[in-house]
C-alpha cells in the first residue's frame, strides 16, 4: 500500500504540475493510470483482469468542425494535460535515475586480474 501511495502521489504531483491545489481534478486520470499500469504481482494490468482485454490507447484530440464548444474545450484541455504529464513524468524519471546512480561508480577490470567481491551491502571499504 505504501508503494501504491508513493506512486499515486508522484503521479498526481506530475499531473497537477504547478497547480498542486487542484490535484483532486486529476483523480480520474490517476485512476486510469493505476488501472492500466502493469502490476508485477498479477503480471498484467487491473483493467485486463477486470475486462479481459488490453486497456484502450488514449489518442490525441483532433479538432473537428461543428463540434460542441464545451466538448472541444474539454478535449483540448485533456490533451494539454496529457502532454504536460508526459513531460513531468519524463523529468521525474530522469531525476529518480540520477538519484539512484548518484553513488554508483563505473569500474572496469582486466579479464586476467583477481577482484574481491563483498557480499555484505552494509560493509564499506575505506
């Protein structure tokens, strides 16, 4: 549950962007994200388990003449939100990778040399 809450919080933060006080307006998109995301425990998405088919692909909105103005505004806003979300998620993913690799050191060893391998993760070489 903690992992789900962290993921949902990060997703809503990315989705709301600079409008953090309006996070509740994006709950339906967060629900869609959660239900269509691959879950390692069930080896598929919740949507697939519930409906027996793959989740639908969300396509970009195409402006159609003579469309109801409120629908057009809603779909345009939805497309803008999705593009912003993609950018926020890309940036967050890069930040997480940078943090995870912060202490990593790339080392190369010669094939004919012996190396010591420590199997204790808490042991630090001084």
